[in-house]
């Protein structure tokens, strides 16, 4: 299977060419968000209130980085289990999110929402958060500061290694292995 280097800005157009099992080096802006942040985003959507981030074309990384040590951009920043976000994911996808990054399998409802919204789900290597942090060049907390490590942060990736787990056609890498 081939390896591609992709910029987040190109994710909308490239999501149709990505296939489950492909290796990808992703660069560009992503947002961290875990369970509590997802819940708040969906509540804001349901109340038709302004969101703290633009979801159109966004990529969400299911991560809660550790505190940033002096002299570094970010602390350890590995993926968390994606299934915990499944209840919220279809709403975020239908509001413009095009990329999801985490670890583990997804529900049938999320797979269908990925297909319906021509999105993609990437898996990051679990247990390697310190190594992953070396591919992050910027880190800025932008919303829900009270959630501490689970607040929404804007990160900039440079060649962040990922695997396409569910492509825009619904092909699931976990089904292949």
C-alpha cells in the first residue's frame, strides 16, 4: 500500500482517494477534543450557538496532551480511544468535520456518517505520545479551558504518521486484519 503526504487543507479533496490501510503523513492544523469537549460542541450545535472552532473541513484529534514541559511545544500527545466519541461524531461530521484521528474501531453509525460526509478516520499509534509530540510544531489552547488537558487545542502537525482506518467509502482497516 502506498504512503502519501497530505496537508489538512487538502483533506476535503483528497478524502476520496484515501483508502483503508494507506499510510499517511499529515501536516497542517488540527484540533484536539475528547468526550467532554465533544459533548459541549454538540450542545452548542443543538442550541444553534456560535462554536469556538470552525468545523468546516476540520480535523479532530482525540487527544488530551499532558502539560507542556519547559522548552517544548507540547507534552506527550497520543491518541485516546475513539469509540467514546461515537455518540457525538455523526453530528460533528454533518457540520463539516472531514478528518478524525484516534485509535480503535468505530460504530456502524459513525462508519455511515463517514460515508455520508465523505470524511476519513485515521488511526495514530497508541502508546507513543512522546514520539507523536515531535511531529507537533504549534500548540494553542482555544476553548473550554476548564477541561484542562481535555480542552480544545489548536495543533499544527508536520508529517504526523497515521494509518487510514476508515475511508470515505466505508472500508474499514480493522475488518481487513
